[in-house]
C-alpha cells in the first residue's frame, strides 16, 4: 500500500463540567463527547524519509506545531524498524480553534492511519497512551462515538450511541484560545451545581435523551465574555425549532439539535449572519 485516505470526524460536547484545578495545572473534567459527520479528509502517502504536512488552509501550521505532525513523529519513534517517511495532506473542513477538536481528530486519524498504511497491528489502549500528551481530546478521537470522558479528558468510557440526530453547527469568524477561556473560568466560575450523574444515567440506560437534565457547559459564561457573538448565535437558535442548543468545548462553535433533517436544513438555509461558518451535520457512532 502506497497511500491511504481517511476521514477525521469533528466532535461536540453534549455536557462539560469543570470539577476543579488539578495539581498538575490541568482541569479535572467530566464530559459527554459525541462525534459528528463534519470531517476533515486526510491523505497519507509513503515517501523515502521524513515527515511532510500539507493542507488546504493557509492558517494551519505545517511543522511541529501541527498535531498531525506530532502524531507522525510519535509513530516513527515507536516503530524504528520502518525506514520510510510520510507525506500528510489535510483537507480542512472543520473550522480551526472552534471547540470541535479539529487538530485532535487529525492527529488521531494520522496515528491510526500510519499503522494501516505500514500494515502494522495496533492496540487502541497503547495508541491512546501515545497520544495523551498531544492533547486531551486526541485519545477520544481514535474511535469517537458517544463517550463519557474524565480526568483531563483522556479517561474514556463508551456509552450507548445516542442515535442519528441532525444538527446545525455554527462557528463565528472569531478565534478563541482554550487556555484563555479556562483562565477566565477560574476567575468567574461557571455553574455552582452540576448533576452529572443524572446525565450519565440517562445515557447509560439507553433512554430517550432528557434535555431538561444537566446537559450544559461550565465554560459558557467565560466563552461568552470573550466572544459575545456566542450569545447572539444562541439567541438566533431560540427562534428556530431546535430541541437543544449548546456551546461545544471552549467555543466559539454553537450547535443545535433538531428532530429532523428538514428542520435542520431549513434553519441553516435561513441563517441571518453572513460571516459565520454554518453547516448541517449528523451524529455518528464510533468508527
């Protein structure tokens, strides 16, 4: 096999709770993560040596700052018997710095894809351990699906798939720094109470989702202070027939879930803010 094509799906957060600050400086989290059909496309091609990253987006780094590059470095470090390199091409469809794990999912796809490209067996648990230090979302992105994540986000527990649901994903043309959001969160705090057990039980029992439970995001207040457009977007969604609206990750992406594809497409077609990234997507199971 000389080359390989892969999809790298985005993720959304159905719930995000910050339990506190850890001794290592990271935040202790509880999250429900869900993969969606919005995806980057990645091409891996063998070359004589070294790592080259190319992409379709001018703002995306191509050197060691790129998480996909870092994943490839880890792969070759852990498989020294391979005397070839790789060229990575990323067709970027997921907005950058948007709370959708775009860089993380690219890294996960490259790691798993390199094992397939070079026809090596792999163990998912081992791959997760390789990728933990690249980013907290990267281990999740190896398989996606509906998952409860804790710790920094690297401790994963698979949940029953919530089923195919259609959503509108909106990202304003405003970049948010995740560390900046967490820093502000530490200053102002989010919700005082978060009944995460009820959310987990709702999903674990494979019941119809009760959106009246604590499906919410502790980072909302901090993100909205940094990017007031988030609240504007949420206000627009209120006037559509959305079942549920949520900030994804640290933002600035906001998504709404609808009972049908038709309702989602209608909301997207009528979106009034012209500079936003707007797309219709659906939830997808683990891959």
